[in-house]
C-alpha cells in the first residue's frame, strides 16, 4: 500500500532548527554521507524546499535555488533543483512527483527553466521525466562548479560529466542553448 504523503512547500527562512535536524538525518540515511551539525544542505543552500511527509517522517525532498548559469556563451536564469531524495521504502514516489509539486512554484518564480544534475546511476529514474514530457535529460555535457569550501590541496572548481535535467517552465526545451555549463557556484 502506498504511503499517503503531504507536501510542505516552504522558504528556507521558514525552517526551524528541528526541521534542519530532521532533514539532516533524512539525508544521512538517504545519501549515506555526513550532513554534519544539523546542516541540511551540501553546497549552495536552497532558497525554497518541497518536503514530503508521511507517518514515518520525511518521505521525500527537493530543493530549489534561482541562479544564473552559463550554457555555452549564454547567461541563463534557472531554478536549480537539487538535494533530491526519497526514503528507500518509498522509492516509487519518484522525482516526477516532486517536480510536479514544484512546477507551480517554478512558474511563479518566472524562470524559463528548471535545471539540475544527477549521477549516471540515476539514469533509469530520470529517464521517466523525458518520457512523461516533464523534462529533458541530456548527457555528454560537462558541468563546472566551484567547491563548497576553498581548500589549499584542491583546485577551486571541479568539472563533471553528469546527466543534466532541464525542466521547461516559461520557454520550450528547444530554447535551451547548446554547450558546456558553468554553474558559477557550488551545486545545490
């Protein structure tokens, strides 16, 4: 039986310390990485979140941050989508549900596109977005980001070959420019 979830759409400033602690625990169990000291973000901090709850606590999460990125030679306003996670017992809840819940927010924000990157191991999950017409999933595009913290032993940026997810909001997917992507900041 599918768990009944309720979505909370909220600004980052509406979260209490207890919310961050609960999210940090959710991300620790979802990603298996440390989200230390009740920190509920990894790189850039989201400005808006969609959090799904059920009787077991947090069921799913996706964060949003408006920013300018450079695609090829074009500066482009996007809503970066990241910090996506679904509790393992609800994996069929799906990223598509999260994007559908966020779509009215993306529309209100007036951005032409939602944008995100995912690991290639997530390909079967995000491929459904393309089949449902919610997004385009692009591969073979290098994405450059700054590191969250400046370190003397590492360069200040990293370039990765991730799957790029583009959600058309105010413009058609055919308007998405070609080229590599410079995030000009840390990933969400």
